[in-house]
C-alpha cells in the first residue's frame, strides 16, 4: 500500500468511508482514525498498531450530538467539564451505548470520548457525520507521533493517507478521567493539568492504576527502542557507555555535561513545562536515529504538565 501525505480533507474522508484507516492531527499527538461504527475498520486499527485487544480506544467527536451517539448518560458534572474544556485535550470515560462495538471498548461497559481541538480533524469528523476512533498513530507501545513525518516513518505502507496538520501543539496525550463513578478518577495524566481539573471539580481526583479502562495505563508505554534511564547520577552512565549516550535535560540542570555526550537536548532551558512537553516526543524520535547506547534523564518538577511528562518517562523507562 502506498502512503500519501497531504493537507486535503477529501482523501481522508474518502478512505474513512471506505473502511480504511488514516492518520489525523490533533492538538495532542497524531491519531490513527477509523469510522467509529465500522467494526472491520476498527479491527484494522488494532492490526496496524499491533495493539492488544484488551486496550480500549478513544472516540473522537465533533459535536455534542455525536457524543450522545456514543454514551448512555451525561451527568451535570460531566456537562460542566465539557463546557469548560471541550474542544480540547480532555477525554471522559462514560457509560457506553450498546451500539459502540465491543472491540473498540475492549468489552467494557464504558467508552472513552473526547472532542479534539484541531480544526482540520474537527471538520473531517463533522463531514464524516460519525465519530472516529483514534489512538496514537504509532506501533503499540512505541513513541507517540507529533508530526506527519513521524507517522510516515513508522507506518508507511500500512495506511493509505496521512492528513498533515503541522506539529501538534501540546506534544503529549489528552488527560483521561473516569466519570462513570464518583468521585471521578484520573486514569492518565495529560495535556490538561490535574490541578486545573481539581479546581474546576472542587475535589481531588483519585489516581486509578489497577484496571485498564483507557489507553496509556500499561506499565510500559511510549517507549523508545534505545534504553531510557532515569537517574540522579548521569556521570556513572556516561562513563559506562563511553559517552555514547543522549541526555534529555530540563532547565539546564546538566548543561555542564553537554560536551561529553553524543547528544544533548534541553527540553526547556527556561524551565517551561509546556515547552518541555512539546519537545519530549520530538526529541525521543530524533534520538532514535542516532543509534546510541542509552538515554539519560531525570524527573521534571512533578506539578502541572510535569506530572504528565513524568508519567511518560516512567512508562518509557519501565
């Protein structure tokens, strides 16, 4: 299969209607989209990604009417979250309508739904007149793509079309909260900060880590092929690997080691967590081309977007 990249909606719309899988841009990362009510197309998403069937998918909608095609109930608290954060990088896990294919929700009674903010993808879903499923457009467990070129490198020959919407804004996935029970639970930290949601809700979110109710909850995920090591003592590993390592820095903590390693990148010399999130997967993709022995990094400040970045690092290093 030949894979084309373009900015036109028509090829993406055509292939989705034909039951094929295409890559689409969102404000978080690129997604691998299929028609949300076509079970054969949804199965292709799992096949292209080599994704285990126990890992549910996220439905992407463009209108509130499409939301009600997916979910059985929407509480007042959920409506409040929708009004405050949609369209945007917030995924809500809600009771599913029985019309949602079991394969998409991994047999669960719930379904994960969000309304992306990227204008191209919103228009595409509106014109399709149906929700799409859209996990990240990468082989399962590997680095998430933040450019169309990342998708092409990983999935060329496996999908017919990549809708190019430029580099994603946030660079990390959406925040997922389980709204099917109270109090609501955080399933995956992401682009909307945990503290922001807690201020809106008026209570602390419990962090659910046991049952896999949404994407991104496996212990190992978002991982490069190059071993990623979280350490307070980078010098030990620099010596062990004779400098054939990459350093991912933040706020110039290890700037003095820049000249003794094969690759150095400061995600944000100014200490800006949004800039760090935007640069994380781009940096990891670039490091993968260097064929180095290891990637060395340390935890970022564990607040705001730093919580989401640290979650990615922890799963990548597991």
